[in-house]
């Protein structure tokens, strides 16, 4: 079994670090502090350019606002327009999106429309599934509307805590779609997580805080972030040593 590794990135430097470490893919987003939001087109374009010639592919998060996943009419329009613009601008990246209806199941109508914009590119249903009323029912819906992948922590704050549900999801999905585990994945727990659940892919961010350089008026943050290459290497090495890569 070869476990694929995806790194969630918010900068070109993070994407390059992930590629240099041998990550299979990156998910490009912004605002990780709120769970990730849709990145700007400039970032998406430059990441794609810098990853050319590497074996690392890119996916792009489409999520218009923080909070829950019961989107307003305007937010639904933004998701559709962002997905369409990304499909026109970049025919190689997959899209990561998700939405729920009031009853807590997947917004099938919206997701089918999103998938229709992608011209055959991969659609990942993201961690909206972790807030679903019935995660296995939403997994079944994802299969119906043609998602190729689901990103989930098994409904828990950390994937390690959601391992029993992740195992059931992997078994239920079979060969129909990929279940990727995300949420608190790190070098110390990645092997145990894979062995307990059978997930074929793991997803995590790799940033570390560094003091901000004082320069003029404060803009609110007292720190900056930079790629945590040691974390990526640690996850990769742990998987290699366990025979999982």
C-alpha cells in the first residue's frame, strides 16, 4: 500500500517545500485560521507555474466564507463562479468544495452544478462532511454526484479521534472514491492513523510561526508563517519506514 500525501498550502513557498519533500499534491487555499478559504487567482496561477515539471499536482479550495457550510444564495453563486473561473484558467487542478442543506445532508443540486463546470476534472467534497447529520449517507451522495474524493477527519476534531468512522468510510467507499484523512495529522500519529483506518491518503498543513519584522504601523499580526519542511519530511519518513510509501 502506498499512502499518498497532500499538504495544505497558503503560499508559493509552502507549495515548493511540499514538492521538494515529495508530496503527491497540495491544496491551495488562504486563511487557514478559519479552516481555509478560496485563494486568489494570482496565488493559484503562480503555484501551478512553480510546480510545473514536478510530480506534485495541485487542488484548489473553493469556500467563500468562514463558518458553517449551509450557504446563502449569494455564496452558492460565488462557489459556482469561482469553480467556473478556475476551470477556465487552469485545466489541471482539481477543485475542493462542499455544501450542506438545512437537514444536514449534502447540497446535491449545488455539487452537481459544480461538477458540471469542471469538464472532467476531479471534485473533492471537503470537510463539510464532518458537520453532516449522517456522514455515511453524505458519502453515498458523493458517490452519486461523482466526487472522486472526500476529505474528512471522521467527524472529530482530529482524524486520530475519528478513526473508527474513517475506517467505516473507507470500507463503504471501496473503489468508488478516495477517502483522505485530514485533521491533526503529524509525524507521530500518521502511521497509526493509516493502520487503524486503511485510508489511502493523508492531508495536513505544514506551517510554523516566526516573529514578524517590526516595520511601521502594526497591521494586526505579531507573527508570520513559513513552511515547516521538517513536518513534511517527518510525515514522509514515518510512512516510508512503515513500508507505506
